């Protein structure tokens, strides 16, 4: 149901819960020739930042995430690292264009298909496919903590491995696992890069505490190269 508000007031709203439903809603709204469609994403629901849903993304962070300012800054920086991962080159993108399942390739792009509907909960089975000749691991679905751990455990049997996902919204790993992966010979790349415009931050928490605005912004600036904006203060 799409409703136009013609006067001020309060409303309780609910939105689509899947990417498919979000696309359907966007298609319906576009029929009204709207100039912009803004999608409000909830905590940890980065799936709506997918290139297939949104043209651009604004990441928001703030004190409500944690009372530890350094944890907020570090985890925000790592999440942005995921969202801004390097894109594969055109040749590699063409090789993977029509693939709809997990596979491994050597340096000459010879493919070894992994016959699994999903890698999730089957991460240990992937381990048997990885060897010294493995150069690329392509995942049609999600990249999990458990798969990262499998790769870490097998790191001494691998030379260089590039893990490729469709886009960063398919990465569902914790910050600590991204840090661990960076210590190996493996790296992450994406088929489609997400267009992150800037980072907004809120030093106030509804849980009853606040960060110092200038300290928070300074810490973020040291770790993040994107424009960083406190929308209530910097746009006055």
C-alpha cells in the first residue's frame, strides 16, 4: 500500500522485509515520477545497499552502537572497508558473468564447480576443493565467519586467494574475522561496487550517554577518507 501524506502528523509505518519486496515497492513508486526515493535501512540491514536496489548509499554510525567510542570507530571503519572493496577487473567479471553457484578457479581461469546449493552451513566441504593452484573462490551467495575460518585454517596450503562475492552486502562476517583475513595471503573483491557517498554520525545515544562531538569526528577522520557529517550540526 502506498499512501501520500497531505498534512503533518504521526504515523506508524512498516516496510518490505526482503530485497525482492523492496524492488517491487521501488518499481511502484517510480510510476509516480518521483525525483528521489530514499530507503531507510535498519541496524545491520546492509542488504538494501545492494547495487541492485539503490544507486547510492549513505552509511550512518553513532554512539547508540556502543558506549565504547573506539569500538564504534573501529567497527565503522571495518564495515566501510567491506562496502568499498575493490571491484574485479572486466575480464574476471566476464568469466563469472553467468555463474550461479560457488566455484574455484586457477590462474588460467579453469573452473572447478562446487556442487552445493549454498556454501552456508557447508563451509567445511569447500575446504577439500582448495589447494595451491586455487586463485579465485567465487561465492554466488553469502560469505560467512565460518568460511573465513576455513580459509585461515588452510592458509599454509594456499598461495594467493581472491574471494569474490557479488557485492559487499553478501559479506556477513564480524569485524574480527575481516582483521584475521588481512593477516593471510587472501583478499576480498566484488563484482559490483557499492557507491557510498558519505558517512553520517550521531554522538548522542538514546541510552543516556553522549560522545564528545569533536573527539568522535576526529577519531573517525583518522580512519576514514569519506566525507564525514553530523547532519544536525554540520548542515546548520
